[in-house]
C-alpha cells in the first residue's frame, strides 16, 4: 500500500518537473523547428534570442516594471504593517481585509475594471497604470510578509534600547531594521516575481508597442505557434523562477512559511 | 529475532503460553533501539489477571516505548509480545483488542461524547439500543451521566479524561493501557482521579498497565509497582514493599524522600554492622549478611523514621549529633534540614499540638533504631534487570 | 539613583508617544488605503454600474445616474452560446478541482510521513509552478500534448496509435494544465491541514479497531474538511478565472467566460457586455465560496465544536 503511494508520488514529482525541464533540451535544438528529440544540439536559439531587440526590450521593460512595483509595494507596506501591528487603530481587520481584497476577486475581473477606469482618467496603456495594477496584486503578499516580520519583533529589545538612551531613529536603525531585513528581502522578492510573471494584467493594460515579456511571448505563441526562441526564453524564465524560490527559502524559509509550519 | 534466541524461545514458548493463559500480557525479552541507542533492553513482564501494574520511571526510561510496542504502533527489534495467550508481534493495533488512554486523551473533537465512546463498538454487531445502553452504563461508571450529546471542547479537562477512559473501557478489553493519563490535570483534580481510577479498577477488575513518572500515582493506585530505569526494570514489588524495601539507591530516592549515607563497613558482629561514613557511624541490622567488612555500603534512611532529641537523655541504636539549618513548616508536617559534619540530613515530623517546632541553629541528636536504615545496591551494580 | 532618571524619562517618552496618537498611525496606513480605494473599490463599483447599463460603445462614459438596464444580462441568458459558456466554465472548474484534489491529497498525506531530502524534493517539485512563469508551464505542456509532440511520439513508438493525436483533446488538455498550475496551492493548504491532526488521534482510532479506510473516512477527512473546502474554493475560483491557459492550450476551442471577457473587451469592444460577463463570473465565485463553506460547516457540525 505504502509502496503504491510512493510510486504515485514519484510519478507526480516527475510530471510536475517535466514541463519546466522540457524547455532546455528543446531550446538547444540545432534544427529550425520544435521537435522531440531535438535535431542536434546548438546554442543558436539562445543567441537568436539575445539578438532579438524587441524581445530584449520587453525583458527590460518587465524587469523595470517589476522593480518599480516591488519597491513601491514595500515602501507602502512597511508603514502600513507597522500601523496595523502597533497602532491602536479602529477596524484593523477591516483595513487588512481591504488591503488584501484585490486578490480575492478573479484577476480578469479586476483588470477589466481597471481598464475601464483608466480610460476614464487617462491612465490607459501607460506604464504608471500597469505599475498601479501590479501594486494592487502584490501588496497583499508583501504586506502580509512584513506583518509577520513586525509582529515577531521582540518589543523588549526596543525598550531596552530606549532605556539605554537611544533615540527613536537610532533604535529603528539598529534594532528594528536588522530584524526586518530578511522580511524586507522576502516581501520584495515575492512582489517582484508576481509582477514579473504576470500576464493577464499586462495583456489588458499595456500599449501595443510596449509589451512586457510574458505578453510578447503570449502574442508570438498565439500568432506564430511554437518556435525554439520561445523555448529559449522559457528556459530563462524557469531559471528566474528557480532562483526566486531559492532566495525566498533562504530568507524566510518559504518552504516552511508557505506550509504554515511557523 | 536472532537465531539462538528463536531456538531459546521455542522452549520458552510453551511455558510462556501456558502461564499467559492466566494473564492478559506477557512480554518476553523485548528489545528496542532508536538510531543505535538502546531504549529497551531485555524487558520481561508478566501480568497477573486483573492486576494493576504500574511502570514507574523518569522521562526517557522507556516506559512509553513499552506501551507503544504493546499497542502495536512500533515493532520491537527482538522479543515477543504475547496478548491473550497468542503471539501478537505481527498483529496490527486494530486487531489487538486493547483499551488505551493517552496522555493527551486524543478525544475526537468532531464527535459528541456519545459518538466518541461508541467508536470502538462499530464492528460488534450490536443494535442501536444495546449500544445506547452500554454508553449510558459507561457514563454512569465514570460519573458523567447525561453528557452524551456534548462535544469534547465543551467539557472541562477532568471530564474529558473520564470520557477517554469510558471510551477505552466500553469495548470490554482484556488489557487496559494507561499512558500518563493524569499528567494533564491540575494537582487537585489529579488526586481525585487517582482515587477514581482505583475505584473503577476495583469494580471492573480489568488487567491494567499504567505508565507514569509520578510516584504518588504509583503508590496510590497499583497492585504492583515496577520501577524502570534506562530500558530495564530495576525492581518490582507491591507499593508497600517497594517503599519500605527498595533494592537500589535509585528506587529508594525515586519513591519518597530519602537520606543516603555512603561509607565503609567497619565491623560486623552477630547481625549488627557498623558503617563508617565521613561524618559519623551508623549501626544497621544486617540479618541477611549483605554487607562485608571492609566493603562499601550505601544506606538509605527515610526522613520520617528519624527522631529529633533535644534532651540528651534518650538512648537509641543511633544517636547522631547535628545542627538544624532550616525549618520548613508545610502545614501537615514539618521538614527539618540538619547538618552532621558535611552531611545534610532531612527529618520529617508531625507538628505537635503542645510543643513548638525546634529552631534554627539548635544542636540536637538524631535518633533511629538499627532496623531503620535500608541497605541499598548501587545503581550500576544491579543485575541485568529484573523480571516482572 | 539620580543618574538613572534622565534615561528613565527618555524611556518613558517613546513608549508614551507610541501609545498616544492613533491619528499618526493612521497617517502611515493612509496612502495604502487611498490607493486601494481609488484603484480598486471605485473601479469595481463602476464595473458593476456598467454591467447594468445599456450597451454603449467602448470608451464611452456611462453616467452613474443614467439609464439602468438589464439588456446585457438578457443577451447573455437568452443566448445558448453564453449559457454553454457558463456550463463549460463550471465543468472546467469542477474537473480541475476534482483532479487537483485527487492528486494533492495523497501528496499532502505523504508529506506528513517523510522528512529530509525526500520531503524537500517533493515540496520543490510541487511548489515550483508558483515561481516559474505560467507561460513556461504552458509551453512545456504544449510540447508534450502537441500532435507530433513528445507523447505522440512515445505512443507511436509503443505502437499504441498511429497518426496524429488529433486536436489537443482540448478539453482534457485544458484540465491537465489547469490542474498542474493549481497543485501547489492545494498541496500547501492540505499539507498544513493534515499536519495539524495529532497522530495520537489516528493511533487512538486504530486501537479502537479501525482499519486504514475507516480511520480515514471517520477521523482524517472530517478533521481536514476546512482545508479541503478552502482548497476547493481557491482552485475553483482560480481555474475558472484563467484566461491564458484556455487561450493557448485550446486555441479558444473550449469557450470559457474569461475568453469571452477578453474578446468583448479587446476585439468586439462591447465593454458593457464584458462587464456583465465579469459580474456573472464574480457571482459564480462568490456563490461557490459561500455555498460550499456553509455546506461543509453543516455537514461537519462545525459551529458547535473546536479542536481539542
């Protein structure tokens, strides 16, 4: 019985890893089409990818977008998380619910609402509009991460610091920030990857000439079908994802954090 | 199981089976290792039918492991577990027909008290009427009538514990296993439940194995007490015997307070032996000739067996001069800490209506007869464990 | 003693200050609230307004106090095409949920049994789709499921079929990829839920005579029911809201609500209708959420007891 279970689990593990791992061998094909097994091995598609200016531009755009969204998100989340945790505000749960509510409705509904609203106020097809949209869906996660970080601060350390004569700024700098460092990195990374990987919002809200990477890939796939260049990019994205996983595991032990072992 | 042990046990098996028809539980040569460490070492237990045997020992001595082996949650590395006269090693827990109460009680929170207790009756082919009747009987036995429709989270700790007990008993198991069932209760409730458990045991006469680290529970509830240490059984006896005739220093100090005197045997004369410690000499009756002249001796002396003499007039076999360092009034008794040279001695007395307690700094004599000191073995020297 | 008093005074001030001014704290969280209010609450409300408006061309402003009309919904519920779509979405959602549960529950259970590198391996494999772009997974599955693709070649080599596999068996392909995307969520929730059951309870059920199946049905399943319900709600909501996967994997052969929303927004420019379809999607998600929660609580009598 247990043996059957084990076999099943390992089968699933292989199936889970397969689609992601497929991209590399296929992208190394020397031929012109996507075939399995690949037609010889060559790096030419990766070179093709780096020579594709439009593609490179979209990678850059995605990167900058994610950077902005993550940074702004953290800047907004830190004081908010402090306020929720430390201030005696009325309706704290209501505020938390409001902040996390954009993630509670289907993303496609949210993006449609934003699109229509943006038309109204002139933010349609702008970079700023996209940043705001990504803020809405990343802030709930960075907020929650920072909230956990702040509520795990030992107040007595701060009080000791104050009693020993440190000013508030100094206490913040020397006691609070070091503790929060890992949570800040985690919150930033979470927000970054969610923004970087996001397709739905970018699809609706970006201007035709200013696509993000996933949108560019989607369009090429939709119009031209599968090509090895796409797979080369897919491999790059897979690596980005894996690295993010590692970073998050090293900072907040995401494997444990997400499983709720804390 | 090793080959020669298998051959051995063939021979032993017959005797084991005949004797265990008389008892519900027989453990033979049980061994268990966790990651190279020996947790249980050649454990042998045979219970008499209807008795309440307590496995008493400190944390880590292997008593919970023993219960888990009997229940079937883990497998022994060697040895046989014989339940109801049959070899049970290969039997899964659900087929062993045991009753068990965990330290955490493990009540099913999503079921009512009734459903919890009825859980074990599912394969007995009883009618709903019969089941309801049995449940009611059980609830009356544990003194919780009318609580059938409540959920465990609506009950107090003491009540939950009794539901756990009722659930274990309703299937009328031949062997009841109790794993520190009173540890989660507060002190007052614990005392009450010790008496309750004893009453229920006397009424049902069910063979029960109790595991605990509480010496009080062991003494109050048991027919026999087996003291366990490092995976072995050091001594097994009735509560009275194990208190008054402990075999080793460990048993003596684990059950009740004790003063331990270590010294060398100075002389022996017609059953009266003198042991010289660093601070004084003790006269002890050694009828069984357990001490040899020149050899080491470890003596235990219960605090309640020492008298304090402030006059200088009384005589006794032993009269040790000492000075009182602390007086601790505990209400029903007074504990005195005294010093005789380097040795600290405890004396327990009942408060007197007429006299006031002795005071700190007072020079007194400690009196006790030669029959009072207990001759103890050192822990490492004891045998390869005793058989229960 | 007097040396200490300045320090104590200074210590008193930060703590006092911290306690004294909720308005200052309010100022810290205000930007966030403003952002959410302006860019979430208002747009959603406007979307709701739009769904109840007469069909107007895209980009025209619908006044809040203008005409309210059920025109959009009439069109949706009057047309078999839309009704088909709603049914498709429900089927896709249900199918994904069932497949995800059937795969994720055993994984979550197995995770309670292992430790060390095996556990890490399984967790990494199951959680990776969360961090790797969905497009990568879609591309990967596309290759696997493609006519002349990997699976095609394997099955041919094994002599099981000859000729192309036909269309991507669109419906099943869709469910497969959606399940793949959502296994991470399910495994996380279910693993946490299973982890919370004390092994004592399981052992107790065994001592009381229950075999593996009875223990699962009477103890494990009821106690993990909140986790199961949360998983069902989450996976259902996410899978019926997915646009990317149906678009790429089925080439729009399986018509689900998000595809219609996209079409009416970007190509057909009928924003009021798109808004109405969105509202229906929203209602379905909300309905499932509330309905299942209440149902599950009823079934397990969850209002009356707590974990002990």
